[in-house]
């Protein structure tokens, strides 16, 4: 018997994912050599799922970026693409695919990298409608579900701190049916009508709940990439590709974790790499540089005399003679010499940053900078903890940046 269809919702504006929200959907971001959506589809294929519907935005359809990330997966899934013309929420995204849905179906987020395993657990309930949950200590970030005798009773989206009625967050994998689609289609367009329809379904039908023992992370904010990096680091097995060039004087320290060096990568003289670390295809770590617990995606360059600590460098970005800690450098960045990132507050408390005009607690006590696609940073910059720098932003040399920089904004001396 064939397994249910899969709908992967990979549209929307991803506004909370600023500054990494301009070029590709967050599900298409590559980390440790493979995109999130590719990992998700591969997991589904390995567990016997065969049909997937990808709901994407017009931007991603025109650029082909999401399709390219999916094709890199090389799975045997039968994939159909649907376009959500406007970013009207997850409910509207699902309704965009309604004409292709004939029976019960899964709705899955593109960053659910173990989707196949979770979906199989949900199918074991033999129910037409099932959700999965895990416990959370941050209920204000998620949809929170009230559960009674293994069945869902109500859902509240992002309850205010201290008001939640449960500690069970709903995860990005839903087994739904035609009854749910009928409810959703009757509701007015709204950002959270997907959750409103779920709440109504809970009250009219028996919806089973599978509580997972292990936490399931999702990409709500860009710093959540660090959580996924940690998960993927735990799956690494050390290797150095035969085509990689590692100088004889370089040090590969695997005492704290594995090191992977992919094809065409180069490690210069007297450089030191401390695991867990990942150097992607055609990357460069220059002479006398120090990289620890970090990942470099394809084509990125860490020039001479640079220290990179617990950071992520996305494709084709460059920095040299710098110190970057607990930072995410977006793709195609050009960073001049002398970047110094502050990554901790003086009082060592949690770091806040602005997201959609709202002061947001990152939950991290160590966070440097996060930059968007194509940012250009001049020489001799200092940045304060938790600064977000937008896509195609330009920052003139010799400045100290203490607040966020918007997409395409230029910062220079006054």
C-alpha cells in the first residue's frame, strides 16, 4: 500500500529569518554541504514515500534556487511544484496544492531533516489525522497543544510568557485529511488560519498526538542555524578528500570532534583546524589561521591570520586577518581585513536583537554577527553582539556597528 502524499510548504517571505531571507527560501540554505530541503526529501525517500508537492514562492520559481537544491538530492521521489503567488501564510500555501490532494496527506516543513522517521511514527497510529509534539522550555516561540488521553484538544499560537496551558509544542509534520481542508477553505485569509483550522479540527474530530522523545528543531530565526550545525556535527565522520591539499605544517586536531575536508579544499601552512569542523568543496583556510568548531560552505575563503570560532560561513564568502566568533556570514560576502566581532555582553547575559521591529531575546549568551547575501564590509570594522546586517548592505571602513543594518543600506561616517 502506497504511503500518503507529502506537501512541503517552502513559500512565504521568511521575514523572521532576516537577514538571510532575500535570495532563497531558508529550506534551500546549505549547511555542511547539503540543503535542508534536500536532507528532508532524502529522509522521506529512504522511508518509502514516493510523491511530494513543493509549494514555493514566485521568487523561488523564477530563480530556480529551490528546484536546484531539490535536484541535488537525487532521490526517486515524484515531485510536483506549486506556486503560492503571495505570502499569505501557511494555510494559503496548503490551499494552493489542494487540487492535487486526493486522500489524507502530510504537511511537512522543509527543515524537518528526519521527516521520514517521524512520519512513519505518526502513521503507526492508524489515524486519518495525527500531529507530533515535543516538550519545550520556550513555548512563546511555537504553537502549543493541549493534549488529553493522547488526543489533541486545542492549540494556541505563540502564547505570551507564563500564560501557556501546556509545554508541548507542535512540530512541522502534520498528517491531515479532507475534512481539515474543508475547514481551512471556509476560514478567512489570515497569517495563522492554518492553526485556526487545526484548532477547529481538534474540536470536531479525533486527532491523535505522537509525543517525540527527542527535540525537533525548526528554523524560525537565523541563529537557529547553530542548533542544526550542532546536530549535523554529531553525525560527521572524519575524512580528508584525496583532492584536498593540507600543508604538512597544518594541524588537524580531532580530540574534540571529527573534521571533514571536502574535494578541492586547501589548508595553508601552520593553520590549525579543531573539530568538529567542516571545510566544504574548494574552500581555503590560509596560513596561520585558526578554525575551531566551525563550518565553511563551498567556495568560501578564510585568509591568513584569521581566527574563526563556532561560526558558519556560507558559500563564496571571504574574510581575512579577522576574528569572527559565534557568527554566521551569509553567501557572497566581501569582508575587508580587520573585522572584529564582539560575541558576549559585558554582563554575560542573553543577547537581544531586533526582529521585525521587535526586541527579541535570542536565548544565546554568545552571538556575533549574522550577515545577508552579498554584504560588503570595509576594513577595520568592529561589531557589537547580535548585530544583523542585511543583504547587499555596504559598511564603510573603520566603524563600530552597534545596531542592525537593513537590506541594501549603506553605513558611513557622519
